[in-house]
């Protein structure tokens, strides 16, 4: 395995690398985000943000999704100045949509289809455009760039 040492390589990065290598033979598994391209992690982060916002009144779902957003931020390079407002605007616009299903609504009161809205956001051309605009080095992967 080729390791490129950079001036910014820290002891913690080396420790992480060694723990990941050791973990390959353990029963624990780690998120695959570090091995995915920045563009994919950005889209995953937006989906997690949407889910966290959609289910903010369900404390455990919102905490879990919000924690995923925080983790994905560490594995993604994007424009930190412009992205927060762009993310909020895009997520809010999808969650504000008024979806209806006449077959479900008589049986389930106040159904909002928020997860479906998040999926539509995830597959949207708006998210594709935002990803192209805000993600730095979209094809790069955190693990390849930093270990």
C-alpha cells in the first residue's frame, strides 16, 4: 500500500489509519463514507439533513440523522461559506411541498410524506446542480486524500 506523507499528517490521522487496518479483522464495521467520493457524501449529507429536519419532533430519529450529518461533514469537501444557506433553502423547499394520496389520507390523519419528499430531493436535478456548484474535488475520496 502506498502512503503519501503530507505536512499536515497528524498523529491522529495515523492512529485512525492503524485502527481502521486493525478493525478489518474485528467484529466492528465502519461507515463507508470515507471511501466514497465527496460528491456522493455531499448528497448523503443533504439526505440526512432532510430526514433530520423532517423528523425533528421524533427525538431519536432527528438525533440519529443529525449525527450522520455531522459525520458526513468530516468526509466531504464543499464550500463552507455558501453551502449552509443553500442546503437549508433546498431542504426547506422540498419539505414544504404538499403531497397528497387520497388512498392513504382517509386511513392515516395528518400524513405528510416527509420521507418521500426527502427521497425526491435526493434524486432531484436541483441537488445535482448544487452538488456540482458547491462540492470541491467531487471525485476525490477522503481516505485516499488523507491516509
